[in-house]
């Protein structure tokens, strides 16, 4: 099972959207405090809709607490500053993909200590960054693709008709 980690997320709607994506993909969500909102806020549940109750989510006091409670975890750090792109790595089945807070990303000290597993999404130079929930979806679906969407439904179903 893949794991998404949000390091100090600030915007409840982004976290709600990411939670919904995690439920839809069978992915665990890990939240590193401090959070810029309360987990019982309407905004987070509105964005996650009725899926929030099905979310496998764990919170941590800080980055050190996260590391202590996940010893030996293989962590990929998504950042606009990385030299390699998110498609240039092979994501292990139980790896963690970390994203930073909306205003500042992952602290550079963490990035420097983990250079070999830092990844970025290519963008043109004039753009600072993509929306956090979009970035999570892009990288997560690449990791899922690399595993052939092994635990996911690949065919769609029409409501009133059958595919021919």
C-alpha cells in the first residue's frame, strides 16, 4: 500500500481533496503537525465529502515523530527544487511520498538530507508551483501506474447502458 505524507498542510480544502484521492486509490494519508486547520473543520470534510470516514489517516506531532513511528521507511520528497522528475524513480509498494505545506514546501534541511529521493513535477519557469492536491494526484497516479493499478478497478460502468 502506498502512503501520502503532508508535512504541515495549511489549507483544509487541499487536505480534504487529497483524503478523497487516498480513499479512491486505497492509499494511506499521514499528516505531520502543525496543521493549519482542525481535522473536524467543515472545509476539510466538505472537500473530502462523505469519503473522509473511510480514510486511513494518521497524524504526527512533527517530522521526528513521523520518522520514529515509521522506521526504515522509503520516503520520496516532492519538491519544486529536485533535480530528478517524479517519473525517473521506481516507487516501492509500501513507500511514502511526502509533500510540503502550500506556502513553503518541505523544509530545505530535510531536502538536503534526502537528495537522492527528492522528485519534482516539470513546469515552465514562470510558475512557482502547482496546487498541492493536483501535485499529489499526479505523483500518486504515476506510482500506481508503475504497479499496474494492481488493486484498482480498471473498467468503468455506465449507469443506464452497457459498453459494447
